[in-house]
C-alpha cells in the first residue's frame, strides 16, 4: 500500500479531533462553499477534457451506467431487508446505489499523485449515477403506489445542488475549452487539493459524530458498510472494464460504485420516504463507508482495476 | 395601543422540510412567517450540523386562533411521526390587527 | 423565584434599519436588546436573501410595560408605513427585576 | 387540540458557556433544547462579534414548571454574577404533552 | 460578437438554476466574502498601476466624472417620473447614476480576454462615481428640505463597504507598489476571475429571483432597464473620449455609465427615501440591467468605444 | 524602520474603518475560515521543514520554551496586581504569557519580505507556548484549591482550535514532506499572505472596537500593553540566543514572547476564572498590544535580535 495521501491525513486529523471532542468545526457556510467549489471543479475539469475529444463513444456507456445505478440498490435491498424495516432498507439501498462526490474527489487526487491517467468524461458518469438509485429507493419503499409526489421529487433529484453544479460545470468547461478556462484555473484547479483537504477535515469531524449512532445501531451496519462497497467495487470494476475504460477509469468507476451518497440521497429520502430513519443511513454512509473508502478502499480499487485489466488481457 | 391579541405559533423542526412546511402554512391561511436557523436536541437526538441534513429551523407564524390550530393539527398529522418537530403556541398582543 | 413580570417586545423587520432601530429603542428606555438574523414572508413579499438588501432581523426587548408601549408606538409612527415590519408583545416572568 | 400547557424558558447568554449550560440543563431535567446564535446589548455591554469571545446564544427549553424553576435557579446561582445572561419564562400551549 | 466569456456562462448557469427553482444558494457569508475580495482586488490593482505613473493628469478628469454622476440621474428622472411616483423615480434615477462594481469586473475580465489595454486609474473613477448620484437622488425625492439627516447619510455614503474597500485598496496598492503586492497577488489577482465566476453564479440566482417582481411591475421597467444603459453608454463613451482615454478606457467608462448600482445605492435609499419601493429599483437594476450589461452590453460598449475613437480620429 | 509591509496596511485600513464606524465587517464564518487556514498553514510549513532535518536538537529547547511560558506570566502578575483585582491580574498575566498566532504570522511575513531566514521548527514552539500560561493564570487566580474542573479545562487547553490545527498541521506536513505537500501549496502557501491581509483587516476592525473599553479603563492598561511586550521581547530574544537560534529565529522567539493571546486564553479564562472581566484583558491584548506589535514591535524585535547576536558574538 502506498503512503497515505496528505488529504487523507486531513481526514484522519478531523476524525481524531472529533473523537477527542475537540472544539473544532468548519462553519456551515465554509463547508457549503467548499462542496460547491469541488462540485464545480470536477464538472469543469471533465468539461474541459470533453472539449478536447469527440463525445460519440460516450453515448453507449451512459446506458450501462444507468443500469448499474438501478441494479446496485436492487441487489442491496434484500440483504438490508433481512435486518431492517422496509423504509430503512430501501433508503440505505438508495444511498449505496448513488455516489459520493467527496470519495470521487479523493480517488481523482490519488490517481493524480500516482500518475495514473483516466478517461476525461468520468464526471459525466458521476452526475448520471446520482439519480437512478433515488428512484429505485422510493419504489422499493412505496411500491408503485400513487402516494409519492413525483413532480416535487423529480425537481429535488434533477435540480439538486450536485447535478446543477457538476452538470453546469461540465457544460461551462466544455463550452469554454482549455484556453477559456485558464484564467479560472487559479481557483478551480490549483486550489482543488487544498480545498479537498479542508473538506475532508470536516468530513472527519462529521464521521466522528456518527460513531455514537453506530454504536447504538450495532454491528450489522458496520459489516454492511464495508462489505457492500467491496462487492460494489467488483461490479463497478467489471462494468468499467466491459466499457473499455483504462486502468484509471476502471478504478474511478469501481470507486463510484463503492461509494455511498451523503448529500443528494439523504435530502431526497427525507422528503419521499420520511418514515425511514435518517440516522441509520447516515451512520452507515458517513460513519463507515466514507472512512473505509478514503482510508482503504481507493488504493484497493486501483489494485483491483489493475488486476481486472491483467486478467482480462 | 390596540389591545388586540393573536396566536403566535412556533415550530422547531428539520431544515429539510422548510419548503414544504411553509407552503402548507400558507395554504392553511398564514399571511406570513418568520424563519431562523437553529440547532438543538430532542427525542430524535442532537441536531446541530452546519451541513444540511441535521440542522433545524425555527418558524414563527402570527395568526388568528383558528388558523393556528388548523396548522398545528395539520403538522401533527403530516409530519409529527416521521420528523423531528415540536410546536407551541401563545397569545401575544399585536399592533396592526388587520394584517393577520 | 421572584414572580416579577415584564413585557417582551418582539420586532421583525428589515436588516437595513438595524442601526437606527436599536438607537431609537435605547433612546426610548430599553436597557438592552437581543438580535437574531431571520428570513420570512409578509405583506411586503419574501425576504430571504443572504445578501443585505432583503434580509430580516428579529429584535427582542425585555422592558416594563410603559417602555414597550412607547417603543411600539414610535415604531408604528416612524417605520410602519415604509418598512417591512411586524411587532408583538407578551408578558414574561423574569428573574432579576432590577435589571429591566 | 390538547390544551396542555408547559413553561418556555428562554436564556440569552455568552456563547462561551454553551457546552456547560446545555449539560447543566439536561442534568436538571430538560428533555430537549433549541439554540440560535444572537447578538445584543445589556448591562455587560455590546456583544455582537462574529469571532467567538463576544457573541451570544439564545437557548429555549420547553419543560414543566418545576424543571423550568430548577434550571432558572441553578443558572442564577452558577452563572449570573460572572456572565452576561438574562432569562425569562412564559406559559405556552403544547401539542404532545408526553414529550416534555 | 465574440464567444461568451466563461464567467458569463456562470451567470447564465445561476440564472437558469434560479428560474428552474433549483435548490442552490451561495451562503450569505461567502457572497459577502467574494464581494469584499473583488472590491479590494479592483482597488489594489488600480493602486499598483497608479504607483507606476505620475497622477497629475488624473485631477482634471475627476471633475468630469463627478459631473457625469450628477447629470445622468438628473436626465433619467423626468423619464421615470412619467410613469412612477416621485420617490420611486428619484430612487431609480440614483441607482442608474451610480455604478455596479460587478459589471465593471466583468468588463475588466472581458478586456483582458480580448487583449485590450486601458488606463490604470479607472478604479478611482469607480469609487468616485458611486457617490454623487445618491445625493442627487435624495434631493430629487425631497427637494432642498431639512428632513434628511445628512450627517447620518454622509456616513452611509462615504463609509460604505464599496468606498472603504476599493478606496483602501487603491491606497494600499499605491503604497505597496508592484513589488510589495506580489506576495498578495496569489489571493487578489490570480483568483480574481474564479471569484468573479462564483460571484456571477450568485448574481444569476439573484437576478432570477427578481423576475417575479418584474412580471408584476410591467414592461416600463424592462424597457427603461435596457434603453437607459444604452443611452448612458453613449454619454459615458463620449465623455471618456473627451477625457482622452484609450479605447479600453473609453469602453470601461461607457460600462460604468451604463451600469446600475445594487449595493451602495439601495442601502442609502432605504434610509434616506424610505417611501421609495425597493422592489422596483432592484428589479430594474438586478433583473434587467445587470443581465443585459453582462450578456450584451459589455462587448457592445467595446465596439462603441472603437467606433467613437474611429469617428473622433 | 523599513517601509510598512502591505499586510500591515490592511491592519491600518481596518483600524481606520473601525474608528470611523464604517459599515464593514468580515462575516464570522470567514474570520473562522481564515484563522483555521492560517493555523494549518503555519503548522504545515513547520512540519514540512521538520521533515527536511533531524529533530534531535529540538528536544532540549522545548524545556526552555515551557519554562519561559511559566516565568513570563508569573513576572507580569505582581505588576498587574498593583492596580487590578486578583482574577483580572491573573487572567491578563495568562494572556501575555501565551502567544498570538496572528502576530507570529505577521513576523513570519516580515522576515520573508526582509529575506531573513529562521529555524524551521519555530511553529512547534508556538503550539507549546500556547498552553503553560493558561495553567499559571488559573493557579494565580485560584491558588491550589480544588474548585477548578481540571479535566474540563485540560480538554479546553489541549484540544483548543489552535493546538489541534497547528499541531495537526505539523504532523501532516512532517508526514507528507515537501513533495507530498506541493499540490496543497496552492491553498496553504501561495495564498498565505493574502489570507493574512484579510485577517488583519478584520483584526483592525476588532482592535478599533476595543478602543471604547480602553478609554474607560484608563492609562494603566495602555502602558502595560506596551511596556510588557517590550520587556518580554528582551527575555524572549535572550532565551532565543541562549538556545542558539539564528537572528531570524531569535526575532521570532522575541515576537512570541512579546505577543499576547486573544483566542485560546480568553476562552479558557472565561470558563476557569469567570470572575475576571474579559473586557479588560481583551482591551489590552487586542486594543493595545496587537496593534503595537504589528505596527512597531515586529521590526523592532528583528533589530533587537540583530543587536543581541552582535553583542553575543
Ligand atoms: N424540550 C425542548 N425544549 C426546547 N426545544 C426542544 C425540546 N425538545 C425538542 N426541541 C427542539 O425540537 C427539535 C426536534 O425535537 P424532537 O422531535 O424531540 O427531536 C430538537 O432538535 C430541538 O431543537
Ligand atoms: N403573520 C406573520 N407571522 C410571522 N411573521 C410574519 C408575519 N407577517 C410578517 N412576518 C415577518 O415580518 C416581516 C415583515 O412583514 P411585512 O411588513 O408584512 O412584509 C416578514 O418578512 C416576516 O419575516
Ligand atoms: N432588556 C433586554 N432585552 C433584551 N435582551 C437583553 C436585555 N438585556 C440584556 N439582553 C441580552 O442578554 C445579554 C446579556 O445581558 P447582560 O448580562 O445584561 O449583559 C445581552 O448581550 C443581550 O443579548
Ligand atoms: Na455507489
Ligand atoms: Na451608471
Ligand atoms: Na507572550
């Protein structure tokens, strides 16, 4: 295992400070600012790269991505149902079928530090993967009934912060191209890793605050929160390879599959499946899976991608 | 001064439902509302996050008794079981009765 | 406990006039005040901006009845026509009567 | 509606003691609390800083009369002499009496 | 027309997100931070450039600038009075006689991307132009009566955020010079365009939120909000040329004339002319003129400046 | 005296704006953000430098630093007691025995602009010096009584923002090394001086707001707030020289001794010695000593360090 990336050390600092109950908190406005800049930066970077190449080969891949976003929560649901009430199982399944942009950013930074290249258009997948799992989760919780206000919900899903900023960034980056983006690079590219470090510091503090609920809700969530991403990464790695992605792209795709949402999905579930307990899903997603992926998962998924490519060749 | 009285209904609940909650209140007859950001602790645990999911809002509505009761009833039916929420009411003296 | 009562006057209005409003209150006899930032909706529309022009403040003054009425009257005369503003009063039990 | 009443205790004090204050309240029987950030002026001067040392919090506790009085008494003994603090109480009508 | 600058794309993203009622908002503290940094940066940049040259030729120009700041609102008033009550007409006139620093920043970024140079001391004009229109607006609303608390108001005008930060920046930049400012350039110069992009994202959201009031207050404000800047730009361009400014300087001067305030003036009017409805002036300034200038006006004013210089020569 | 560093000009701008009661304030969240980044940056920089060298020589110096942190407040106390009540004297003594990270940052920026080098590990001293004075202050106020909740207080002292962020930064910088930190340098190193400038702008505003209390509490605090840092700087410079520090290191060490805390100590004193009036200590520390050090002290302490080294040699 390579040495820990410094941004991961910031996560550990936050985790340690949080567990020691240190008097440390990033102001809410700053957390919001950092996540907005990270979302925009990922989108802009993807868009700039898209501007360099023809997007034709992209189209067939999108279907596969959507399919994965539907299959993963469907697979997680029965396992969760074994121990949890229907709304909780459905909600957690939706969290794990969707993606974590923070985890994705860590993986991007890790690949950069390892000098591994990847396909430029992966951010398009991130935007896309945010959404289907939410729909699946609601259907799992409700059946096909008419109770859900789909219009209100579609609004929530398609116009959430993540989709708007990352999607908008993609479009702007694509329209502006590498030349046009250069004067904006000072903020969005040069500071990316520093902003990510601060963001992870706060994520460590948040993860620490989830530990109490974890203790209360027992071992099942912990085990699920580690095994599920590992299995999802296998699926994601395999799909990435089928799609003809490079080693780096496959690793990112595996990371996306393995990551669990903690922004878009909680907000949508709170509105559409209110009887699901948000403590359970956030404890699993933020308290187990996010730390696991950041500390152990991301390097592992790169090894996995290499292995798949070696076996496949 | 006018010596007119109205109900002040105060609701403390999850930020996540702000938009829906305010729409419901207006539909039930509130002519206005005031919202402040808050944190707190109750039967559903600590809610003190800077990030969205676990922060609270504190909503005040000044209205006549009937409206206050209608809103309170609706909130109880629609939100109480599944959301962190408390509410309370009191009588307050107001200045411009025609407004509420 | 002391079982002493005072008035709690609550004013919700535009942030733009915070400085003037507080000065007026002190001039009229308030010994203190508490301000929180708020957003809301009323007869003058939605006021929920992060940027200055359209945000609200919520001011509380604890004082005796006469002072509360004097302040309320002054606010009505000076601000009510041209600024987004509501105000209401209630009786509250206090601990240190000599303070207010 | 239920027509049950409880006390609403409101405390305005220095942010510096938030952690201790809330712990004390819970120890004395409060089942919950709500905190908002505030600024203000009182006998200990202006407190309106963005930076920690001179900002206020506004804490609300909804509880039965005895608990409210116990908390008020404790705060008076423990904090009143050395900290900027005011508190007041009122009766409010509540919805879910079993909660408080 | 040249391709849209990427910062303008951020404005469009905000506008679209706002119109679609997406759940997106820059925290108030961040908006404040960005506007403070932009104000400081503009001042510092101007100050550094002033340090390079002799400021003697500046003095006669200042009188002309002040005069324009008085004449423009006086000209706008009768037109507005035709349809609006006296206080509203006076207040809107003051908005359009003053300047928008956001629009100025877009123009500066645009000139840079077009490789057009301009006089270093223009920021001095920005500081100066903020103020006279406020006085004119109050006199128009009140007559020469004694009702206005001029002391309180002078304070508001001369010690507003814009004047203090831009003026202070000018002084610091001038005192520190290019060498002294270099270590500060990382924040104030390299990130300028990135910060401007985020600022414009929020401005787009704000502009969208003004659309509802616009619909209510009818076509007059829309027409005024487009025709007035066009005419002001003509005046500004002509004055700039008279002052002997370069093409770039003339374009910036026209932009200043064409832009309408949405920070300093609304605050001052709210206190001095409270019976003016702030919804009207903000709807016109933020909902019509700002978008118009950012999307259409700025490139147009450069063409105008070129034309004036060609005709003048 | 060399020309004022531009960051000091920002302090003066804030001071002037505050005294003129201008409508200017850095949002609380931004102040918090800036101080967090400055603390992290100082720690990271120190850590990176530590990674370059063997830390063995460091150990004996730490004892001397701790000792100074104990002696300085003990020396200040009797002087303060001459005019002030016991808790106030103890609390102010603690403020002056501890350190101000803002002042330290100004000194670092000043040395850099003068091209003076210094030992890389000074930030370790900053972390260390924050703490002992707090203990001394409490003992002075309380005697050895059992009233103090030492556990609660130890938590406050060892897990305060300053110690966690600067200490954490040291560890991360040391673990990551110069190579690992490079991609984070955009935020933490290149923007350091810009962030410091904004921070000092707000410090100027805060210092101005302390002037009213100063006027009320008389000349004693003003005299103490200037004479104490001068004497402390003599002690600090002498200790620095004894420890074999370079001229730059000696100047920094003198600055640390001369600076007075306004973050960690006020918070700890408020909890542990509540009967001390926080207005007095903050008026002295923020209203007198911080401005004095930033405007006059820092360059003076460099001259002092040079003098000591010349005399010593
Ligand atoms: N007894 C109480 N007094 C004041 N605020 C309360 C109380 N109980 C709950 N709250 C507030 O209401 C929110 C939701 O309460 P709950 O549904 O009990 O978790 C909490 O997060 C608190 O902010
Ligand atoms: N009925 C109401 N209940 C609670 N708050 C109100 C009510 N009406 C107005 N407000 C608040 O008072 C502010 C000014 O009210 P208005 O002058 O009616 O626009 C609004 O922005 C709200 O924050
Ligand atoms: N009369 C009052 N009305 C409303 N709030 C007050 C009043 N007096 C004090 N406060 C608030 O309580 C805090 C502490 O008060 P004090 O201990 O009097 O300095 C002040 O900073 C204000 O926020
Ligand atoms: Na996933
Ligand atoms: Na103009
Ligand atoms: Na010291």
